[in-house]
């Protein structure tokens, strides 16, 4: 519990940060300010425990150790907020846990996250001296959401051309075989019509027209038969690939859902879920494991 004097210094610092953000059209009672308020409370408790005096004198236009500690707690939050090159309302959404992220990706309402920028912020935070559970939770959430949203967007919104080049989750091998053969028949008809027109104009010998027709029929039958022979294998390949995609999405969703608690979260539990997903083929951002290991060394909860 912070004393009145310490909390007053903390609130004054938070007000300065809020004033800077208000100039950028950020609401006073926003997610970023909620995070900053929570992080500075933790940082103030750490600073007091370390013996930093909130009223200590510092050099001209310089902050004392207490205020520097608070600023160190805020920097990762502000860096994350400023790094998202999207609208302010979308920045707010990226800083809070999404309870139905997969649905937002399906609806294309979840903003894209820049992987290099998030990984750079996490790297700076891990190397820094000030650590808080608030920032831990924010960065772990961002790293998991980063990979989850990008993978879901890749498989759910891949280029899709019905019949010709359907995306994986929309493929139906039997319908693809049928539609492919129908298209082949239509193309063969146009080829035959082309030769027939040429024969009418006297460009192509009329007596050879039946050879063209016979050849086209043979090609259609061979193509359809070959496709029918391979149909069971194609069906098995598509089914296996679709199962892997759904497994990856399920593992990612389970890992991300573990971060939805309002209470303390076990870094060991999240690591176990992330490892299970990685064993299934999910490739998490490398800083995720480093951050989780760092949290475990500091107590294991965030």
C-alpha cells in the first residue's frame, strides 16, 4: 500500500503522461492510461522498497530515481502504443485482451500487428531494469495475439478462386473433380468449335474434323479417369492438411484464452500451452519464450 505522499508523486507523474497523450487525441480514461496507472503503482512499490525518495532532489530538468523508475515502467506501454500505425481506437484494441480474437480475424476487424516492432519492444523490456506484471501481461498477450492473428488471417483469407483455386479450408475434392471435368468439357467444346469454324471457312480440312473430336474425347476420358484414380489420395491430403490447420488454430486459441483471466496468470502454465502448440507445428515469436522464462525467474506469475 502506497503512502499518501508517494501516491501523490505517482499521480502527478501519471498526469504529466496523460497530458502528453491528450495532445494526441487519446482519451483520458483509455486503455493505455489504465495500463500506465497500474504499471506505475507496481513501479512505485518497487521504488519505495528499493529506498528511492519521491521528493529527492535531482539535477536541473532531470528526474530523480523514483520518477525514473516510474518512467521505466511506462516506456514499454508507450512504445507499444506509438508503434501501432493504426487509428487511435484500433490502438486501444491492440492493448487489451480480445476475448474472441478468431472471430475478429474472420471479420477482418482486428488490426495487423508489426512483428519486428513488437519483438524490439519486448527485447528492450527484457534488458531493462524495471519489470511489472502489467507490462508482462501486455507483452505476452501481444506476442501470442501476433502469431495467432497472422496465422489465422493467412489461412482464413488466403486467395480464393472457386473451383479453379479454392483456399485450403474451402476445398472439396469431389466437387473440385466434378467442376474441373465440366470446365474441361466446356474448353474442349470451344476448341472443337474453333476447328469447325476453320473448316467452314475452308482453312481446315473438313474430313479431319472427326479426328479432332475423337482426340478431344479421348483426352477428356483419360483426364477424368486419372483424376478419379487420384481422388482418394487427394481427399486424404486435403483432409490431413485441413486437420493440421484446425489443430494449429485450436492450440493457438487455447494459449491465447489462458491470458484472459483478470487474476494472476501462471507463466509456467502459459509456457506449457505454448510448448504443446509448438509441438503441433506452431512457430511462436522467439521473444515469447525468453519473456516467459524471465517472468518465471521473477516469481512465475503476471
